[in-house]
C-alpha cells in the first residue's frame, strides 16, 4: 500500500512537472489588412515616399516577451504616395523595373528574425535576414511592442541587394541625380 501511494505521489509530481513545463511560445499572425509598410528614399534633390503591402507575417512570443518573427511583402504592390498622375506612373513603373526591384522575377521580399534581445520594457533589438531580389543579408533594427501592435523602423542599404540605379556606390559623376543607397522602412503591425 505504501509503495502504491509513493508511486502515485511520484506520478503526480513528475506528471505535474511535465504539464507545467516551459511553453514553446505563441505565434501571433499579423493582420495584413490593417498593418502598414511605408518607405522613404532620399536623393540629392529631395525624397520620395510610398507603401508596400504586407503579404503575410507573424510575431512569436514566450508569454509577453517577443522571441521571433517572419514577414513577406508583396513587391508587386510597391508604389509612391508623394506623386500623382504621369509622374507617379513613371516612378512606380521604374521601381518595378530591373533598375530597382525587378518585381516580375522577384515578386516578394522577406525578413526572418534570427536574434531578439530585450532592450527595455516593450523594446527589442532585432537582427534578421532580409531578402530582396533573391539576395539575403543581415539587418539590425529596433521594434516596440504594445498590446496587439508593434512598430519598427529599418534602414536598408539597397546597394547590398543589387539595386544600383542612380547609386553613387556604383556610378561616378551622378551629381544631383544621385539617389542615396539607404532608404527607410517604417512598419506598423497589428496582430
């Protein structure tokens, strides 16, 4: 009888330990309809802004702590928001061309988080693998998470992804036609 009670007690203790073991985490799917990805690119004579549609994405959490994430954007939706009419059409077409993002052959870009470190109560330093035009390079950025929303701003060096048009890194004597290599992505996520 004592042996059965001991066996039952050990089963309850070890069984409860397995049940109360560490949680692998929770993947929260991002709402692609309400989330936004905006870009801003700079040139010697000014800047342009636009948007790209988020195709899919998720953030991973362990409790309330961010542990990972992955996103895909639909590059065929890249467009400008600071121009109208003929000029908008020309720049949008140029962004889709091989001079820039080659969206016919590279319809998506993606990022996969490889490292997430807390930097404050709701803030994290993230390193991830960013893929543009089939080329993957590491990027680092900060992300803030508040309830069911997250925001991040990334600086992307387009020269690393073979986006050469108007780049002083590839061409000399561009003068005021130079387009700077770094552009900003501002991401507002809802999940």
